[in-house]
C-alpha cells in the first residue's frame, strides 16, 4: 500500500510538472525550513515551479531518522518521520513575493514518543493540508518565507506503552487534525 501511494504520487508529480509546458518567465525555487531542523533535526527540502501568473506547484520531503538516548529506558525519545507532500500555492500579488495560500496532499510514516509522555505511537498518516504565509524578498534570488498550516486525514497507527518496550496499548485507524508546516524557510529562486 505504501509503495503504491509513493509511486502514484511520483507519477502525479511528474505529470503536473511537465503538463503545463514552458511558460513565459517560468521560475523554479528550492528551499529549506529552518523550523524543521529545530524539531529534533528534521531534514527537509521543498521545490517549486511557477505554473501560471498566480500559481505555483510545490513538492517537498521531510525526513527524521533520529532516536535520542537510545536504550536508556527513562530518557529515550524520538520524532522520526518520512513525509512526502505536493500541492499548489495561490499568490494574489506575484509569484514568490507577498502573501500566499497553499493546498497540498501529504503522506507521512511516523514514530514519535517519549519526549513529554512515556507512551509512543507509530503509523502511516495521509491527508490534505492547508497553509497560509508570507514571502519576503531579500534579493532577486533569495527569499524568506513565513507560514503555518494544518492538515487533516486518516492514520493507521499502533500505540505503545513506551518508546522501547514494544507493549501494544492500542491500534487501529483514526481521524486526525494536526498542525503542519510551521515555517521560516530560506528559499533560492533559480
């Protein structure tokens, strides 16, 4: 199921990127979110292409493989994730400048717990996200983006009594509404 979703997402991404053809003043960007690094070292990257006068197509990845204090029963914690997302941003003024609103599809495989409570949870989440933000032009090729959003969808999960013990407390599927993509990003415009 996971591989099918990733493959389908990759095909959709390729179709969207190449189906609009060459637009005048078409521009690409690549960026990284500094806030994600503060979130236990989550590595991340996002790429964008202008597809129309007020729209851009964005796709990104977040990856966190770290487990902290591994093996220490009382202190182990983690916020591991593999996340893929793709969506569209609407820019009322200009592409890569000013206010924007974004809608995206997102998939995340996650394993988190132990930081604030002993219980941990792992699973697969998929859904739709919405975010708002502002892009500040620092230079013709460098921007800083500020934004925040939320996403909602379904998750298949397993909850454990602690991050390392493997004792299952609960499992199943659930509806969720989580904060998503709090960002202060550095963006380079190509």
